[in-house]
C-alpha cells in the first residue's frame, strides 16, 4: 500500500490521515526521514480494523497499529487526548474518539518541533509554531503540560543537542519541574535518551542543557560534582574538571562514533568530583576513586556491560598510561588492551581527548608492539617449570623483547 492509497482509503471511510512527528520535522530541516508515523482522525478503532485487517494492534491503552506503507513498517495511531492522573509516563488517562481533531492530538506532544503534521495534500498543519521554532533553532514546549511526562525534559535536552538548538527559558523552567518525578522513572527510559545523546556531533550540549535546566545534579550527580573542581592551570587551561570533561567528550566525538568510547571519556575523570576542597587543585588518587564509582553509576543508568567496562578501564588506566615508561608496565597494558572490548583504538581516542590530541608513543605503534610481544610468547619453555611459573617466564620474555625495541628504549630515555 502506498501513502496515497492509505490517505484515500481513510478519506473514503469519512476520516482524515496525517503524517506526524519526526518525519514532518526532519523533512522541514532537510534531514533524511527514516521513520514515518501517522495519525487518523474521524475513525473508530473497529472501523479502522475493518478497512485495514492486516494492521497489527500494538497499543494497550489506546489504539496504535503497525502497517506497511510504501514498503516501510509504519505506526498508525488514532487521534487521542490525554489527562494526567498519576505520576510518571504511565500516569495518564487516554481518551480516543473520532471527534478528536488533529490540533488536539498535536497539543499533547512535547515540543513544537514535534507537534506538526502534513495532510493528504502535503499541507503543513502547524498550530503551535514548530516551523517558526525550527527556523529560529529553538526547542520550545508545546504547552504547560510538557512536564507531565518527566522524561520529556531529557528528550528536550537531547534533541537540542542533536539539532544544535537552544532551549528557550520557559521550557528550561518546565524541565526543572520534572526533577522530582524523574527520580522515579525507569532507568531504561532515561538511558534511551543518554544513548541517543552520546552519539550526536557535540554530546557535551546534552549535559550543558541539563545543567541549565537544574537537572544535572539529580540525573548525573557525579558529573555535577565536577563543576567548580579546580585543576592545575598549567595542564588544564580550559578550567574546572567539568569543563575539561565536556571538552574531552567533544574531542572524542570528532574521532569516533563508538558510544562506549565516548561514555568512557565522560567518566575518565569522574573521581575528581570526590577530591576534598583542601587538596585542590591537585587530585590525589582520583583514578581509583573513579574506578570504584563506575559500578554504582552503571546500576543507576542501566548501562550495557561494554559501557561500564570501558569506563572503568579508562578511569583506572588513563593517567598511568600517560606516564608509562617501563617495559613491564607497557607490556601489561598492551596485553590488557588485547582483551578489553575498548581495544587500543578506543583507548587511543580517550588518551588523545584527555591530552589535547596527544597519545603515548607506544599506543601509536600498538599493532607492531603487540605482534612483537606475541612472537616472544612463543618461546621454548624450560623443563621443570609448571603452572604460574610458565606464565611468569613468558611474561619475562615478552618484557625482554620490549626492552630491546628501539621505540621503547627511546621512551625510557624520556
């Protein structure tokens, strides 16, 4: 079924169908449209299913259907109104009726840029100024009901970061009102927004918008505690630990799209937030503090294991790697990176982001050095060795191979 046929069949039933949401927004912005959602007005659910018997109902509390249109699996919802009746995203009463207009359906949506539709003739339905706000590059709440679903605050920050828009002051105030209910929201819903935010061109914008909306402290307290944490200016002219982290995050985003690597950069200095004021601007032992925090953070954010492992590795190893000169240390890190999902390429991105583009010389030549170590490991094992002794002997041979390497000798000379 084509979109034209879909519109015509709905019209024949006495209803009206509209393309809505992200597809309308993205087309206006000149972006590729990947998903299409539709709203149908003037048609009851039973009549819709009579006309479209192949549609599969997926909505529990209100009529939402999946159907193929132009070869795409599209979501089709019947127009509805919502009334807040409890807390969180499930705390709504939903009213679905053929009398509900497209303008009423658009009114319940979060932001004006998502509250637009196109009719069967391609005419833009924009009762709340979404096109105007897109032109002005502004995220604006559609109505005062914005904060009724608290995760909308995270979505607004994420879309502002994604599209590189500002958030207007009234909407920031409404985002701040979401703080209390956000604490009770499922971690999976909140992680969904983080996962999308971390892969945008400038992911730091997500966290800056949350800071401006007074949500960073409640949602990412370990990042909030970096604000105002002084650092030695000779190493960090960019400012406090929060500014350094945001700068490093955006630098990493220029080098990799891997979300776990970007997140590891976000977490690499998290231990600095625990430094006592009297020790500033120095941060003694912050690497171990940061590594110890990752488990709690992973549970709070419902992180994938590869994200938490990468973050813990970065927190633990980034400073040690920047100072490494001894062959035993270099050998152990080379072998560790061979096993870690983050890999040498991901760890190199972290090191460069943290050190304004510089990476340790041995990381730049990682593949050759790993091959050298592996070759040394194939040595003949002396008779009489067993168990841990064999591992110690092989490690010694690998270290010996590195000691004789010209690059490692150069690193040792400093």
